[in-house]
C-alpha cells in the first residue's frame, strides 16, 4: 500500500517559517512566501522571534542595513550601484537606504509590508509572536497588531513537525 502523495486530496499541504530578521529587506520574503502559499491552499504558520518580532509592531519603522551587505545593488542611471561599506557607516544611511528601497518598490508596484501583512491576515496565515522574545525585549502585546497568537518554541516545534515545508528566514 502506498502512502498518499504530499498535498493530495487526503493530505493537507502546510508550511511553517521561523522569522528572525526585522529589517525592510528581510521583511519581504516571509510575507510574500506566506501569502503565496496560502493562495495556493497551504495552511501557513509564521513564528516571529528575536528581531523578526518587530515585523508585528503596529507602527513599523523598518530600516535597511547597508553595512555588511555586499550583495546590495540599487539600479541607478541605467546600471547598478553597489553601496560601499564606508557609506553604510554614515549617520542616517539606514533610513535613507530604506527610503530609496521603498520608493523603488512603490514604482515597481510591489505591495508594502503593511499591505502584505494585512493580506496574510486575510488569508488566515497563522502568526505567532514568540512569548520569550516578547518578554526579553520588553514588548507589550498592545504594541503588536491584533489577530496574532503568543506562544513559545514548543508550539512552533509542534507545528513544524506536522508541516510539509519548513523555512528559516
């Protein structure tokens, strides 16, 4: 007797992700992958821990770290410009780089993180805030968006153990 194929009519498809980073460039992958998987019928869980927990704040002030990011190239004047590390050390550079990136994303019609987060909630993506991280960084539940769960690593492990796809972002 053969087992049902993953994602077949008898086996639900599921995906879980650990979200550990809270900068603008690291905010897009979990929300894009989660909303895409949900639209394809997957049951999706995002577990936000350490700096990724900042992506659940009501008031997002996402920055873009240029320092130590040698792959960061921005399209400029018909080419691509790499940001030298020395420039990334200048005061206000993270805010400036984030503004440039948000401008470029907007021009290309890419949804904002706030919009993607709302889409994830509409698609019933399960979002879990790590309780230990909440306590560690002294966040309050009221600092975060409504409609999320608060739980620990054991809850994520239980979810991940039953998931077809597990990602660490």
